[in-house]
C-alpha cells in the first residue's frame, strides 16, 4: 500500500531497526536521525549567535509553527469518541428492509464502528462549553458500503430554512467583526427579521439551549432524509438519538456557576466517563412518513424549522450507539475529523430540503480548505473498507488508492488496458421525478409561529420562566425597534409569550452597552461588582 524503496529487502531489513546508539525509545527527528542533544541549539560558542544549519532545531520549530490548522468556521469547540452502532434489525414488528436496504440496519446485533464528535457552534476552539448555543452531534458510521455521516444537532429543528441565509445567521451570532465580542443586539437584529427562527429561538433561550454535558443530551438529524428499499421505493425519515443516561439541561445561573470553575467541563465529562468504563449510550429512533407533500399538515414536512410531532409520527427504535474508546490524539482524530451531509450509503438518500442540499456543498468544500485536498486519506476520515479511485495528487497525498491488481499507469476510466471498473448497481435505483419552474421563491406553508407557540405551551413553568428571563436579559440592551419587532413576533407565537417578554423589558432598567447572550443581570450582581476593589 505504501510507497517503498527498490533496494532488495531494504524495507524489511530497515523496519524498526535501531542504530548502535539507539533503542526503540530513542528520540529522533522525522528523518530518523537520533537526537543527541535536545536541550541546546547549536551556537558559535555557548553564548551564541546561533547557526542556521541546525536541522534538528529547524525541523522541530517549523513543525511546531504549523501545529494548528484553521479551526472549523462553526462548531470549532468539540470533543469526540469512538464506538459502535448496534442494529436492532427490525422496526417494531416489521423488518427494516421494508423501508431501507442500507446494510448497517438489517441484521439484529450487527455492529458498525463509529466516530462521534460533539460540539458547540459559535465560538472558538477553546471557548467555554457552558455557552447558550446549539450542540453538534455528528456521527460517522464506517459501514461495509463506505462511510455514512449523520451531521446533526442536539435540538431537533434549525433557525432558517434557506441555505443562502446561513453565513448571515452565523455572522450575527459570532463575535462582532470590530469588537470581537458576541453581541445580543446583532443577534436579535437578524432574528427579528427572520420570523422562521422563532421556534429555534424558543428552544435556544430555554434551558434546552445549555445541555449539561454531551452524554446527557439528545441528538437529531434535523432534516427529513429519504430511505430507499430494494424496490427503489422511498419514504421520508427523521433520525433521533435518545441518551440512556437521561437528559439534563442547565439554567443560566447553573451554567455560570460551572463556567467560573471549569470551562472544559463537557469534554472532561465525556473523556472521564469513557476512561472509567461508563460508556455513554444512545438509542437511535426514526420517524417515517410517506414521501409526499403531506397536505394534511399546516407546515411543509421538508421544513427544518418544524418538528414532526411524536403524537403524529411515532419514534421507532432501530439501534443503539455506544461510545467506548477515547481518541489517542485529539488533533489527528477530533480536529481533523471531517463530517458531511453528502456522505450517504446505498439505501439512504437526500430529501429536497433546500437547507440540507446547501449544507451538502459546504462541508466537503470547507474541509478541502481546512484539512486539505487529501483529507479523506486520513485514518479518521477514510472508510474502513476497500477504496479505489483515479484521484491523484494534491497536497499530502501519501498513498495511491487503487486495487491491488491494477495497472498503475491507468488512472482513468474507461480503459481496455487495465484500471478500475464501475461497480454493479444492486437494488433498484431510486429515480424521483422532478418538474417545476426554476425560480427564487420561499415555500408556501411557512407557518412561522404555530409550532413556536406550541413549544412554549408544552414547556414546564420553570422552563418558561427561564426562557422569558434569558430573552429579556439579552433583549433589554437592544434598541427599541428590535425589542418591538421581537415582542410582535413572540405575541404571534402565543399572546402570553409576547406579553411576558414585553413586561419583563418594561421592568428592566434600560442599560447602555451590549453583551453576549443570556448572561444573568440582577441588581445584586451589579452591586457586588461595584464593591469589589482593584488591587
Ligand atoms: C459544521 C455549514 C447547517 C450541524 C459545519 C461546518 C460548516 C457548516 C462549513 C464546518 C465543517 C468543518 O469544518 O468540518 C453549514 C451550512 C448550513 C449548516 C452551510 C446550512 C445551510 C447545519 C445544521 C446542522 C449542522 C442544520 C444540524 C442539523 C453541524 C455540525 C457541525 C457543523 C454538527 C460540526 C461537525 C463536526 O463535528 O466536525 N457546518 N451548516 N449544521 N454543522 Fe453545519
């Protein structure tokens, strides 16, 4: 598999051979030269100046200079672990093959290796894990048919439904380009002009916006996808993960208390649980509906700002996700891990959800920039099965992905003198019929407020109280037009919701200055801050 030398037997002779001044644990540089002095650079006399031909030093410092790669543009802070997915093989009393031919789901007890990365969204790679933010829940299944990535979040819906709005959404939530501080006014300036975001905002500013840790949170694929069976028939499907550790969220005050002591608590919690052998587990559920427009609903089933209510579409168990091994090297396995919504296997398919289709371009595009053109050759990203392509070149290519009996000159297809051949189609291809005018137009059944109001009413009273407090604490430092627009939207969600936020805003003193979302601001806290002297 690897490039080798042509000197007879040299690879075997040299493999792991140590020189006379070495053992297997002797420090070397990357050229294999033993390092005899790792404390002193080479200098003219012991006081310097330093010389430039000191290769060991140059190699060490230049590699150090390049230790970082660009962090993810969103979801930069994260933690990951390896494990497996175990299929239940049936869906209730029915064989799962009725709905999908994807191999990983078929047999009861079948295990597929996985890598999972959890994350926060809007702040940098070492930002606190207590922030009010959605949490990423990305799963890479290394199946026998190649990789499947399910790139989901803890919450089951999203802020927007059109991918064209994603960079604006993220800019509004991420720190101000001038001050580099997250600013509630910028956030609500954008949100107040995006009525489709009311449902997500209702979850985000409630305790559901700060999961207590990664083990005790749910996961969801958010979008409708398609499942395709052997006959090429499709259904629409949504995926959910339910933690067997239970669900736990934090109030704003609880989060601030933790953050004062430890801003890595979620990474630490996951790592330590796995080291102790307390392997976190989630059950995987799907919701299945027929592949049509569902005109009986007052919303579009493809709209990612909407829930498919459990009462209407039951959650059905299909398997279990278990995380049982920590990464050995954070950078190689977690930082360089690359997930994407385009990464599907036979039996799984996209839906026409526009947001999903926009995402599918974004992931591999950013990864070619963030990790490099050959990111799929890295062990964490490479499938665990046979890979054979005619792709060659690009930075850091270190192996040729080709079958063992191929003619290495033929890196093209078709060919009669060698090279790779196309696979046979198994199962009937799913061939949706698409027809319509090409245009820019929003979907019809938007219903931006209905489910947001329903979610507000379904919350417990303490969740509603938290939601109102968190919204008021952030909105009160926004200018009046933004507050008014938000109150109008929330009133349309539920009159009580809008009224309570409006009353809360009236009671707060108008303060100048802007701040990050959701921080508690009580009179007591302000007084205490004033009493503290500076040394
Ligand atoms: C990460 C784009 C919506 C979940 C990312 C990244 C990009 C991106 C560019 C960085 C990937 C990397 O550097 O490897 C988009 C776009 C969206 C969108 C353009 C909408 C049009 C969503 C939605 C969800 C989501 C709706 C949840 C269902 C995630 C997760 C990650 C991520 C979990 C982190 C993956 C990891 O752990 O490496 N997204 N995203 N994104 N996104 Fe999205």
